């Protein structure tokens, strides 16, 4: 694999959580920093994920696999935020450190909450947390036919950095 490409200029600053807003369906949503105490709530949210909303094999389908996957993601150096509606987790976004001093982004929103602006606010809050913690480079992959996700990432400031047969790689620079 060739070296990952990042934009030359850093993005503007992003808001740090907590972020409170009414989503496109007029539901009161709060985006806030995630905590290790929410592990079981995250397992429950991912267990409820609609199989057709899974991309690139994630999140895993079975509870035991979800638990293993979350344990791999929620390492000390990761940055994560959650979206809540009332007492329920409805979205999760995370930056996972890689070996090249960059972070991979993943974002998930339950189907009944998609298309209402929650994903955008999750990513903005996550990138705000990342900036506050000194994260400089973020990348992600997305299936090239996932137009809504590609549009969301571009609107937040990600640029296309490369492509494989069925995936686009996108990146953003948060700092110098």
C-alpha cells in the first residue's frame, strides 16, 4: 500500500462536545464524549443495528463478536463520542489510532435516526474532540456506491485520497 495522502491545509476547527440540537425529525439529541462505562450500552446499540446498514463487515452481527470488536476499538488512545436521544444511544463515532500516527474514523447511526443530521454532528463533535487531543490526521474508507456517506464526509471537509476497487479512501488534516 502506498503512503496515505492528506490535504496540505488543516481544516477549520470543529465544535467540541457536548453538542445539543434538534435533529431533522425534531428529536432532542446530545452528542457527548463517550466513556468506558457505556460499554454495555454500546453493545446493545450495535446488537440492534440493522444488518442491511452494515458496511465493510462492521459492525459485527453476533453479540460476542460485537464485544470483541468494541474491545479492539476502545483502546486508551482512541477518541469516541456518542449521540443520545433520551436515555438511549443512537449513534457512535470513533477515531482509532493506526501505526502511522494517524487515526481511522468510523461512524454509526441507528437506521431510525439516519438522514436527520446526527451523523454530521457526530463527526463534527468527534473531530472537535480529536483536535482538542492533538490528533492531526484522520482517514476513512467508504464503499464507493455509498453516496449519502461520501456526501456527508465531503461536507465535513474530507477529501478523496485514493480508491481501491470498491472503496474510496478519504482524509482530513486537523492540525499541522
